[in-house]
């Protein structure tokens, strides 16, 4: 049994695209992309979901509350679920908030910090490091209620994949550009609809299935 840890933000948590100012709701376990991944990979894999609304790569966000920096919680979660064979990292959307004033390269380097944390964690089988699949989130869609909070994010989000690919290349880890398979919902410009979750889960599963498996 191989354990896959999906570490991300509200799109890993499964937030339904938001209309208005109501409370967030969540797609069902079999609808959100880690659930699709679990189904596609089959019984030889255990898929662990660790998504948190508002999570960034390495940035604290007082407006969202404590524990939003992925760098703060990644290692404790790896230790919680040890041994972990593969970590699927998909973060960066929240780093596009105007308050952080981060460039695409800054955000990608933040994701690189997370890759490095996995690599030194010793939380894989037999004390080795888990493998890493770095996923660049899709570009921002048509913004509505988040327009002010994500001012300037659309342009930066469209060049994020190139920066993420460079970080993955330097670190020698697998990479997936989610934007090549899905788009963010135009309901709020940030979150994924049900069809996008399905497509993303299948794309991640296809890449994992094509990777060499340990004997």
C-alpha cells in the first residue's frame, strides 16, 4: 500500500465556487480531486487529504487566521501520516493576494521551500524522503467578490506555471501544470467546479500511474 499525501488549500479541501458572502460549502469526498485520485489509483494506494482554506506556501495571513503558512504545518503532517510515499503539493493561489505583493517567481520559490522540507523530512518508507509531485494551480478566472483581494493576480497567475516548472526542474521533482487540464470557475475566479475536480484528479492519477513504482 502506497500513501499519497495531498497538501493544498481550499481547492484541495474541495470548496464549492462561492456566490455571495455565504459560508463555504464543500464537494463530497468522491467529488473533490483527491477523492477522484483515490478512485483512479485503486486499492493499492491510500490517499490522504490535507487541504486548508487560505493556505499559502510560506506566508502568514493574519486575516485568515493562524496556521495558514504551509511551511509551518507540512512537516508535522508528514510525521502524522508517516510513512508517506508521495506528496502532491498544490499551493500558490492564495500567495497571489495583493497584500503579499509577491511575484510569480517569489511564489514558485515558496513552493520550492516546501519541496525542500519534504526532501529532508525522513518521512518516507525506511526513513527515506517521500517523492514529490509539484502541481501549479490553474490561472485565476473571472473575479467577482475577490477582485479587490486578488487585484493584479490574473496576470501573475498566467505566468506561474513557467516559474513552478523551473523550481521543479532545479529540484528534480515531478511537475504538473494544472492549467493544462482545468480552469478556475468563473463563478468566483478562484475555486474549481465539479468537472475541474474530476479532470484534475484524473490528470494527477495518470501521472502517478506512469511513474516507476517501487518493487
